[in-house]
């Protein structure tokens, strides 16, 4: 487009998502004054509709909203491929993101902490939209900010690592191998998994059980847990989105030097997708396990599968009978 013979680039669009109308007004004015076109959404549902229709260049996304929280919106944006071209910055008053960010790190360009000042927001907008190096987020002096939390965690040990126990490991899992634990409940699988992550191995847990319950029962404080659920939540994957689930697991394996992945809830995935699709996802994961020398613990109730399905799962896996009370020799 040209005006009076001068070339004028396309005006970039910024979608502002917040349930606070005052913040929408303030940020919209800042966006407009910076030379960009503001769009607004007062909740998660409206944000998804406008993001799909308008394809903005940047989304400023609030985390705490009454209808759909920001993490759920972000995950849906990722699933729909919108974040392939649209940048996202999270608007948050939260001092600790915890594992809410897990699986979404690659689509979050940064954070704007509430309350923010006008200059800070304007500078961050220009940095994002003009593809300059983003300015670093401010770290609170009380040591409770998001990035001070991350830096303190990294200084002590890698993010997501449990505090290491001094006792010897009970289970020696060989790197590059996948283990199928046949049990009615995932007790032995969790026992093996916890043994690994409390001995300097980075873990990822995919489970049908509610994450807070898992943490309380098994003493997991730092390990990222992804909940297989149809309910809206912060750290969840809809069971029908096994492509996203597989990608998340593989990305974790690729970025971890020494890791273990546990999947509990295969039966739930099969009900929602069919056995063949789930098997294909498992094959993708086991290939990554072998290539990157990781470990996989797969818990399954053999009563839920027919003989053919169980045989296909058992192929190329080490089998553990979860009903056996003695400690198996897993490293041979």
C-alpha cells in the first residue's frame, strides 16, 4: 500500500486479552499510540474466536480469566497452529508459573508483569513486533518474580529436577530402552519413576490421575506432570490431541541430557483415539527414546487389551510384571 507515493507497510495487529475492562482500555491506547492496531477480547473464548478470525501479529494474553484460563487458551492456539505465525506474551500478576508453562515454552515469547508501566509495555511491544531482541523482564527485588524463580532453580539444579537422594537406586533402567509395566494400577510404575527422578534423572510424567494427588502421594515437587483430561485446566492435554502429546514428549526428550518419561493412562488414550493411533504415537516416542538415550516407563492394565493389542505393545519393550513384589533386575 502507498500513500502520496510513499510505501506504507501493513499495520500490525495486537490482540489484548484480559477480563479487566480498564486494562483493555489502557493497553489499547498504548498499542494505538505505538502505531499498531489494537483488538480486544474480554475472555478466553472470545480470544480464541478473534485469534482465529483476525490472525494478529501479537497476542497479549492474561493468565487468570473466569471462563478459560490463559494456559488453556495458549494450548488451544498452539493446537490450531495459530502460534506458528503469531507471537504471544503473557500478562500476569502471578509470581510463580510453576509447571503451567511446560509444553508451551516454545510459543511464549515473554511475560509482562502486572502492574506494568506505560514505557515498559511500549518498549516490549516494539521489541516483539519489530523483531528486535526482547528486553528482559524485570526481576522483583524480593526474589519472588518468575524469572528470579527460574534463575534460582537453574543455579541449584536443572529446571524440573527433584532433589537427589543419597541412597542407591533400587531400579537400574538402561538408557535407550522402553519398559512396559503390566499392572492393574500404576503403583509399580510410579515407584520405578520416582526412584529415577530422585537420583539425578530429569523426568516427565503423563497421567490420567489429577496432578496434585500424584504429587502428594508420591512426593513429586518439581517434576512436570501433564494431566490427560477432557476438563479445562492449566497443565493438561486433551486425550484426543495425541499429536500434541507426542510432540511434547519428544521435545522434552530432545532437550534433556538424561531423562525418563512415564505414561500412565494408555487405556484412556485408546478409548478416545483408537488403538492404532495410540500405538503410532508410542512408536514415535520409543524411537526418540532410542535415539536420545532416554527411558520410557509405560503402565498398562493388560485386562483392558486383547491379545493382539498387548502383543503389539510388548514388541521391542522390556516387560515388567507389576504384580511381582520383589525388585526386578531391569538392567541386563
